[in-house]
């Protein structure tokens, strides 16, 4: 009897996975805005590329739990990022900087969401920390990454951005 129950549960699980596999997740693209484009040399291209990929992955992860975003196209513009600590490029360019230096950071994102039915709506989100007391224990891009996660969760929940 136990085998039958386990087999039935396994069959239901496979069926559930198959049904959800039919809908494709969203396609997410990230490009740089003009303000950030001016900062790429200052921050380092590799750092900025990694941030763009982090934003893309944050949105994909949050969208995985949102059927409204299945088969959607999400075109994002990473408008600005501000680090909490100097980047490797900044420390290389200015030897007086130290990784123990810290400040408030954040990010700004814009773009548009195109749902599977073709409806399009603009999205815009920004957040910058205002209290330096929170920055002391932060990594280089802590506030920017927090902004990406908050944006992604809001987008997945269908909130107006």
C-alpha cells in the first residue's frame, strides 16, 4: 500500500512539473544607460558587467514564481549604480583609497515589460541608502544588489513601478 501512495505522489509531482514546464519564463535583457556609461571606466567594465548580470538573474529568479511574467519580455536599462565601497578599478586609479572606506550606495533601473499578450508598460525603480550607519558592514555593491532584489520582487508581484 505504501508503494502505491509513493508512486501516485511521484506521478503527481511529475505531472505538475510537466505542466509548469510548458510556459517559458521571461526573456530579460539589460543595457546601460548614458549616466552609467560615463562611469564604466571609473568602476571597471568587469564590475559593471557583473552587476548587469546580477540584475538579470534577480529578475529571472523572482519571475519564476510569477505566472503573469511567463513568456514576457523584460527590457531593462541599468541607469545608475553607486558602490558602498571603492571598486578595484577605483583603488587602482587612486592609490589613496582603501577598501575600508565606505559610503551609501544604490541603483536606478528603467525599462519596459512586454507581457505575452503584447501589452507593454514602462517600469522604473530606484533606491539609494540614506543612512551611512548601514554602510559600514556592506560589501562593495551591497545597496545596488539590494535595489535589484527589491525591484525584481516588486515586478514579480505585479506592483506598479
